[in-house]
C-alpha cells in the first residue's frame, strides 16, 4: 500500500513526471575574470497544451560570483523562430538597466520541428571597482522528438496505469487477507466445531431459563 501512495504523483502527473511533452533547455554564458566571473543564464521551456501545440517560455538573468557586482543588461537583441519561420524579433534598450528578461507565447510544432531563440546582449559588471562592458551572443534551440500519435499512446498508457492503481487499492487487501489468514488464523477441526456449537447452545439454554 505504501508503494501505491508513493506512486500517486506519477499516476496523476504521468507525462510531466517523466518529462513527456515538457521540455527545457538551459545555457550559461560565462565571462571569467581574474577575481571571479559574471554570466548570462538562458532558459527555453516548452509545455504541451493540446496535441501539436506548445506554450513556450523564454527567460534570462544575470548572475555572478560574490566578488563581482552586477549592473545589468542595457541592450538586448532577440529573435524567436518556430518551425523555420520567424515568430518574434525585437531590440530592447533598457534604461535603467535590467538584470532579467522573460517572454512567452504559443506555437504549433509537429514532430522534428523546433523552436530557436537567438540574439545578443550587452551586459555590465563591476570587477575590482572597474565597469566591464561585455557583448554575449546566445543561441538556444529544441526539436520536438514525439508525434501526436506517440502522445496518444502515452495517454492510453497513463489511463491504464490509473485504472490499475485504483483497482490495486481493492485487490491488494483481499490478496493479503487470503495469504495471511490461513497462516495466522486459528484452524478448527470438526471436533472443535462441535464443541463450540454445544457451548453456544448451552449458553442459549442458560439465558432462556433465566
């Protein structure tokens, strides 16, 4: 029964637990300095909503070692291509500077089609009291590995697992009872059964006389 309880997250979030239809690509673009580092952390996420349709999330932020101070991002060029076609493109000039950026959208993607996020960012750090201006070019992409038929088969499997999971809560106690009771229960032969019947009959007679 403990196993069934532990399996609950897998049963109800089958695809998400196994990463089916939920994809993520991360890249860290690091600039090393003598006393530490600064970096631009990029992430591309895809979540399947309905067959062949995905919500995508694009995000980035600056990070650094403890002795490097982050100023921010001043210029951010970005373009997003879906299945080979340009979906979004823009250039941001931020004042005041920003340390992070995020963007989301939805797109139809068939098997072996992908999404690509490219561009460059001008980032600024303070190293040993000196401002460092850096330009980082980035490129993240992901290709959908499964078809709608593959997802359909996985959905069927998740339904089968759910059915087995529910039935197991009924069958396992019955099976355990069938195994344990003959081993640990009290075995009564015919003589003992007859004595028990006589004893109960005697009690009934005593009660009637009272």
